[in-house]
């Protein structure tokens, strides 16, 4: 692995965060679903502090990022960390940066007294699945994710 370090995102990184999100969405074949803007990210990450971002840097250049936030487990009676996005730029892959980001998040979870670290992975993403399994991650096979969004969310809220 090359020389690397981590740094927490700052408000001035908002455009870079959006760039990483768009690159990840393109990889996932979901770019048309990205409606995030720099303004929205600034508001929700930095003003409202609803999420956090860390970068892994190689020789001072951002090679990858992780966007995460706290969730809560009633069964454990404490918070966990939910990893929303993990992405390493293609030219930096194979150097251990994805594992380094997950290790950093695990350390953060332990330092904060969290009970778990969890995330979703697309069913077709076999390289990602194999990577996560190699770290000891367990798929949650008995659970199905449900979502209400957009007009359906607005209608339900009425």
C-alpha cells in the first residue's frame, strides 16, 4: 500500500463529496437517480450535521471516501454506524484503501461506543460482496429493505 492518511471532510470539500457520489452512482449504474447538489450536501452534512465524510488520501490526493451517519439499535440499546457510501477511485483500487476506510470506520465505531457497523450492497456487486465477506461481514438474509420516497412519501405524510 502506498503512503496514505485520513482526513475528515470540511465544508470546502462539498464539491469533491458530490464528485465522489456521482462517480459511485455511475459505477452502480444509478447516476440518473442522483439529485443531490452542493447546496443540499452543505446543508445536511455541515449545517445540520446529519452525516460525516472521511477521505483516504494517497500522497495528499483524495483517493476514496466514506459517508456515514449514526443509526440506533433498540435491541442493543445504543447507536451504530451506518455506512451509506464507500468508494475508491479506479486508479487507486487494489491498494487496500477500501479496507483501510472500513477499518477506520470500525475504529470510529469502537471509540464512540457503537454496537455495530453496517451497510447495504447491491446484489450484483460480486467484487464488493466477496470483499465484505473476506472481512468477516455477515449478510442479513432474513431482512428486506423497504423504502418510501418522493411523491409516495409526501402522500403518506398528508
